[in-house]
């Protein structure tokens, strides 16, 4: 440990701006827009015919695009003074609802054959579900992190070298 009081850093943090109605409305409106955009891309656009789950590939693409855009937004917001309501509306609202971890978990369960048709008490089914879901989460986390870093780099001056 560095010998400093762990509570000291919290005392020095700048005060947070109060939550405003504009922020709440921006996040709510952004959430509706992001959710609708994801649904349209995943459900309406056709997936490859051999896809085990409709929209699986498009959902992966949506999550990677959302991670990239969130990284880009973060980089741009660090250089420009954007209103807090706009950052919250675009980041938490639009991009937070555009990406979907819960849909990845459901798709992983369906791909592994452990969705609704699987017998819930079978130990092999439970083990396969756990392995499939953890594998999908690990892959999604790795690819999403790479996409977010690419977005940060793209939004940073001189970062595309």
C-alpha cells in the first residue's frame, strides 16, 4: 500500500453536476432510439442462411459497432466540451441500449442447444450452457474491448498512425 489514506482521493474528487431533467430525457430518448436501431438491424436485416440463431452475426456486428462508437464518443468528448446531457444521451442512452450483452447470453444458450427445448435438469446441458455462455462472454468482451480501443484511437488526434 502507498501509505495514503484511501478516503483522501474521494475527498479531492470534483463535485458531480446534479442530475437534470434534460439528462433523464436525453437518456430515455436515446435508449428508445438505440433499442429500435438494434432491433431493426438484428431482426429485420437477413442473417446468413446457415446461422444457428437468427440475427446472431448481426448482433455481434452491432455490439462491436456500438463499442467502437462508444470509444469514439469518449475520445471526442475529452477534446470538446459537450453538454453533460448530450454525452449521457448518446453514451448511456443510444449506445448503451444499442449494444446488448443479454442478447449475446441468450444467443449463446440457444447456439449451444440449451435454450428452452433443453431439459433443465440434465447436468450435461447445464455444463454446456455454462461453457457456451462464458465462452461467448469472453469473446464478446475481448472483441468489444478491441473495438472500443479502436474507437478511442480513431477519435484521438494522431491516433490513426
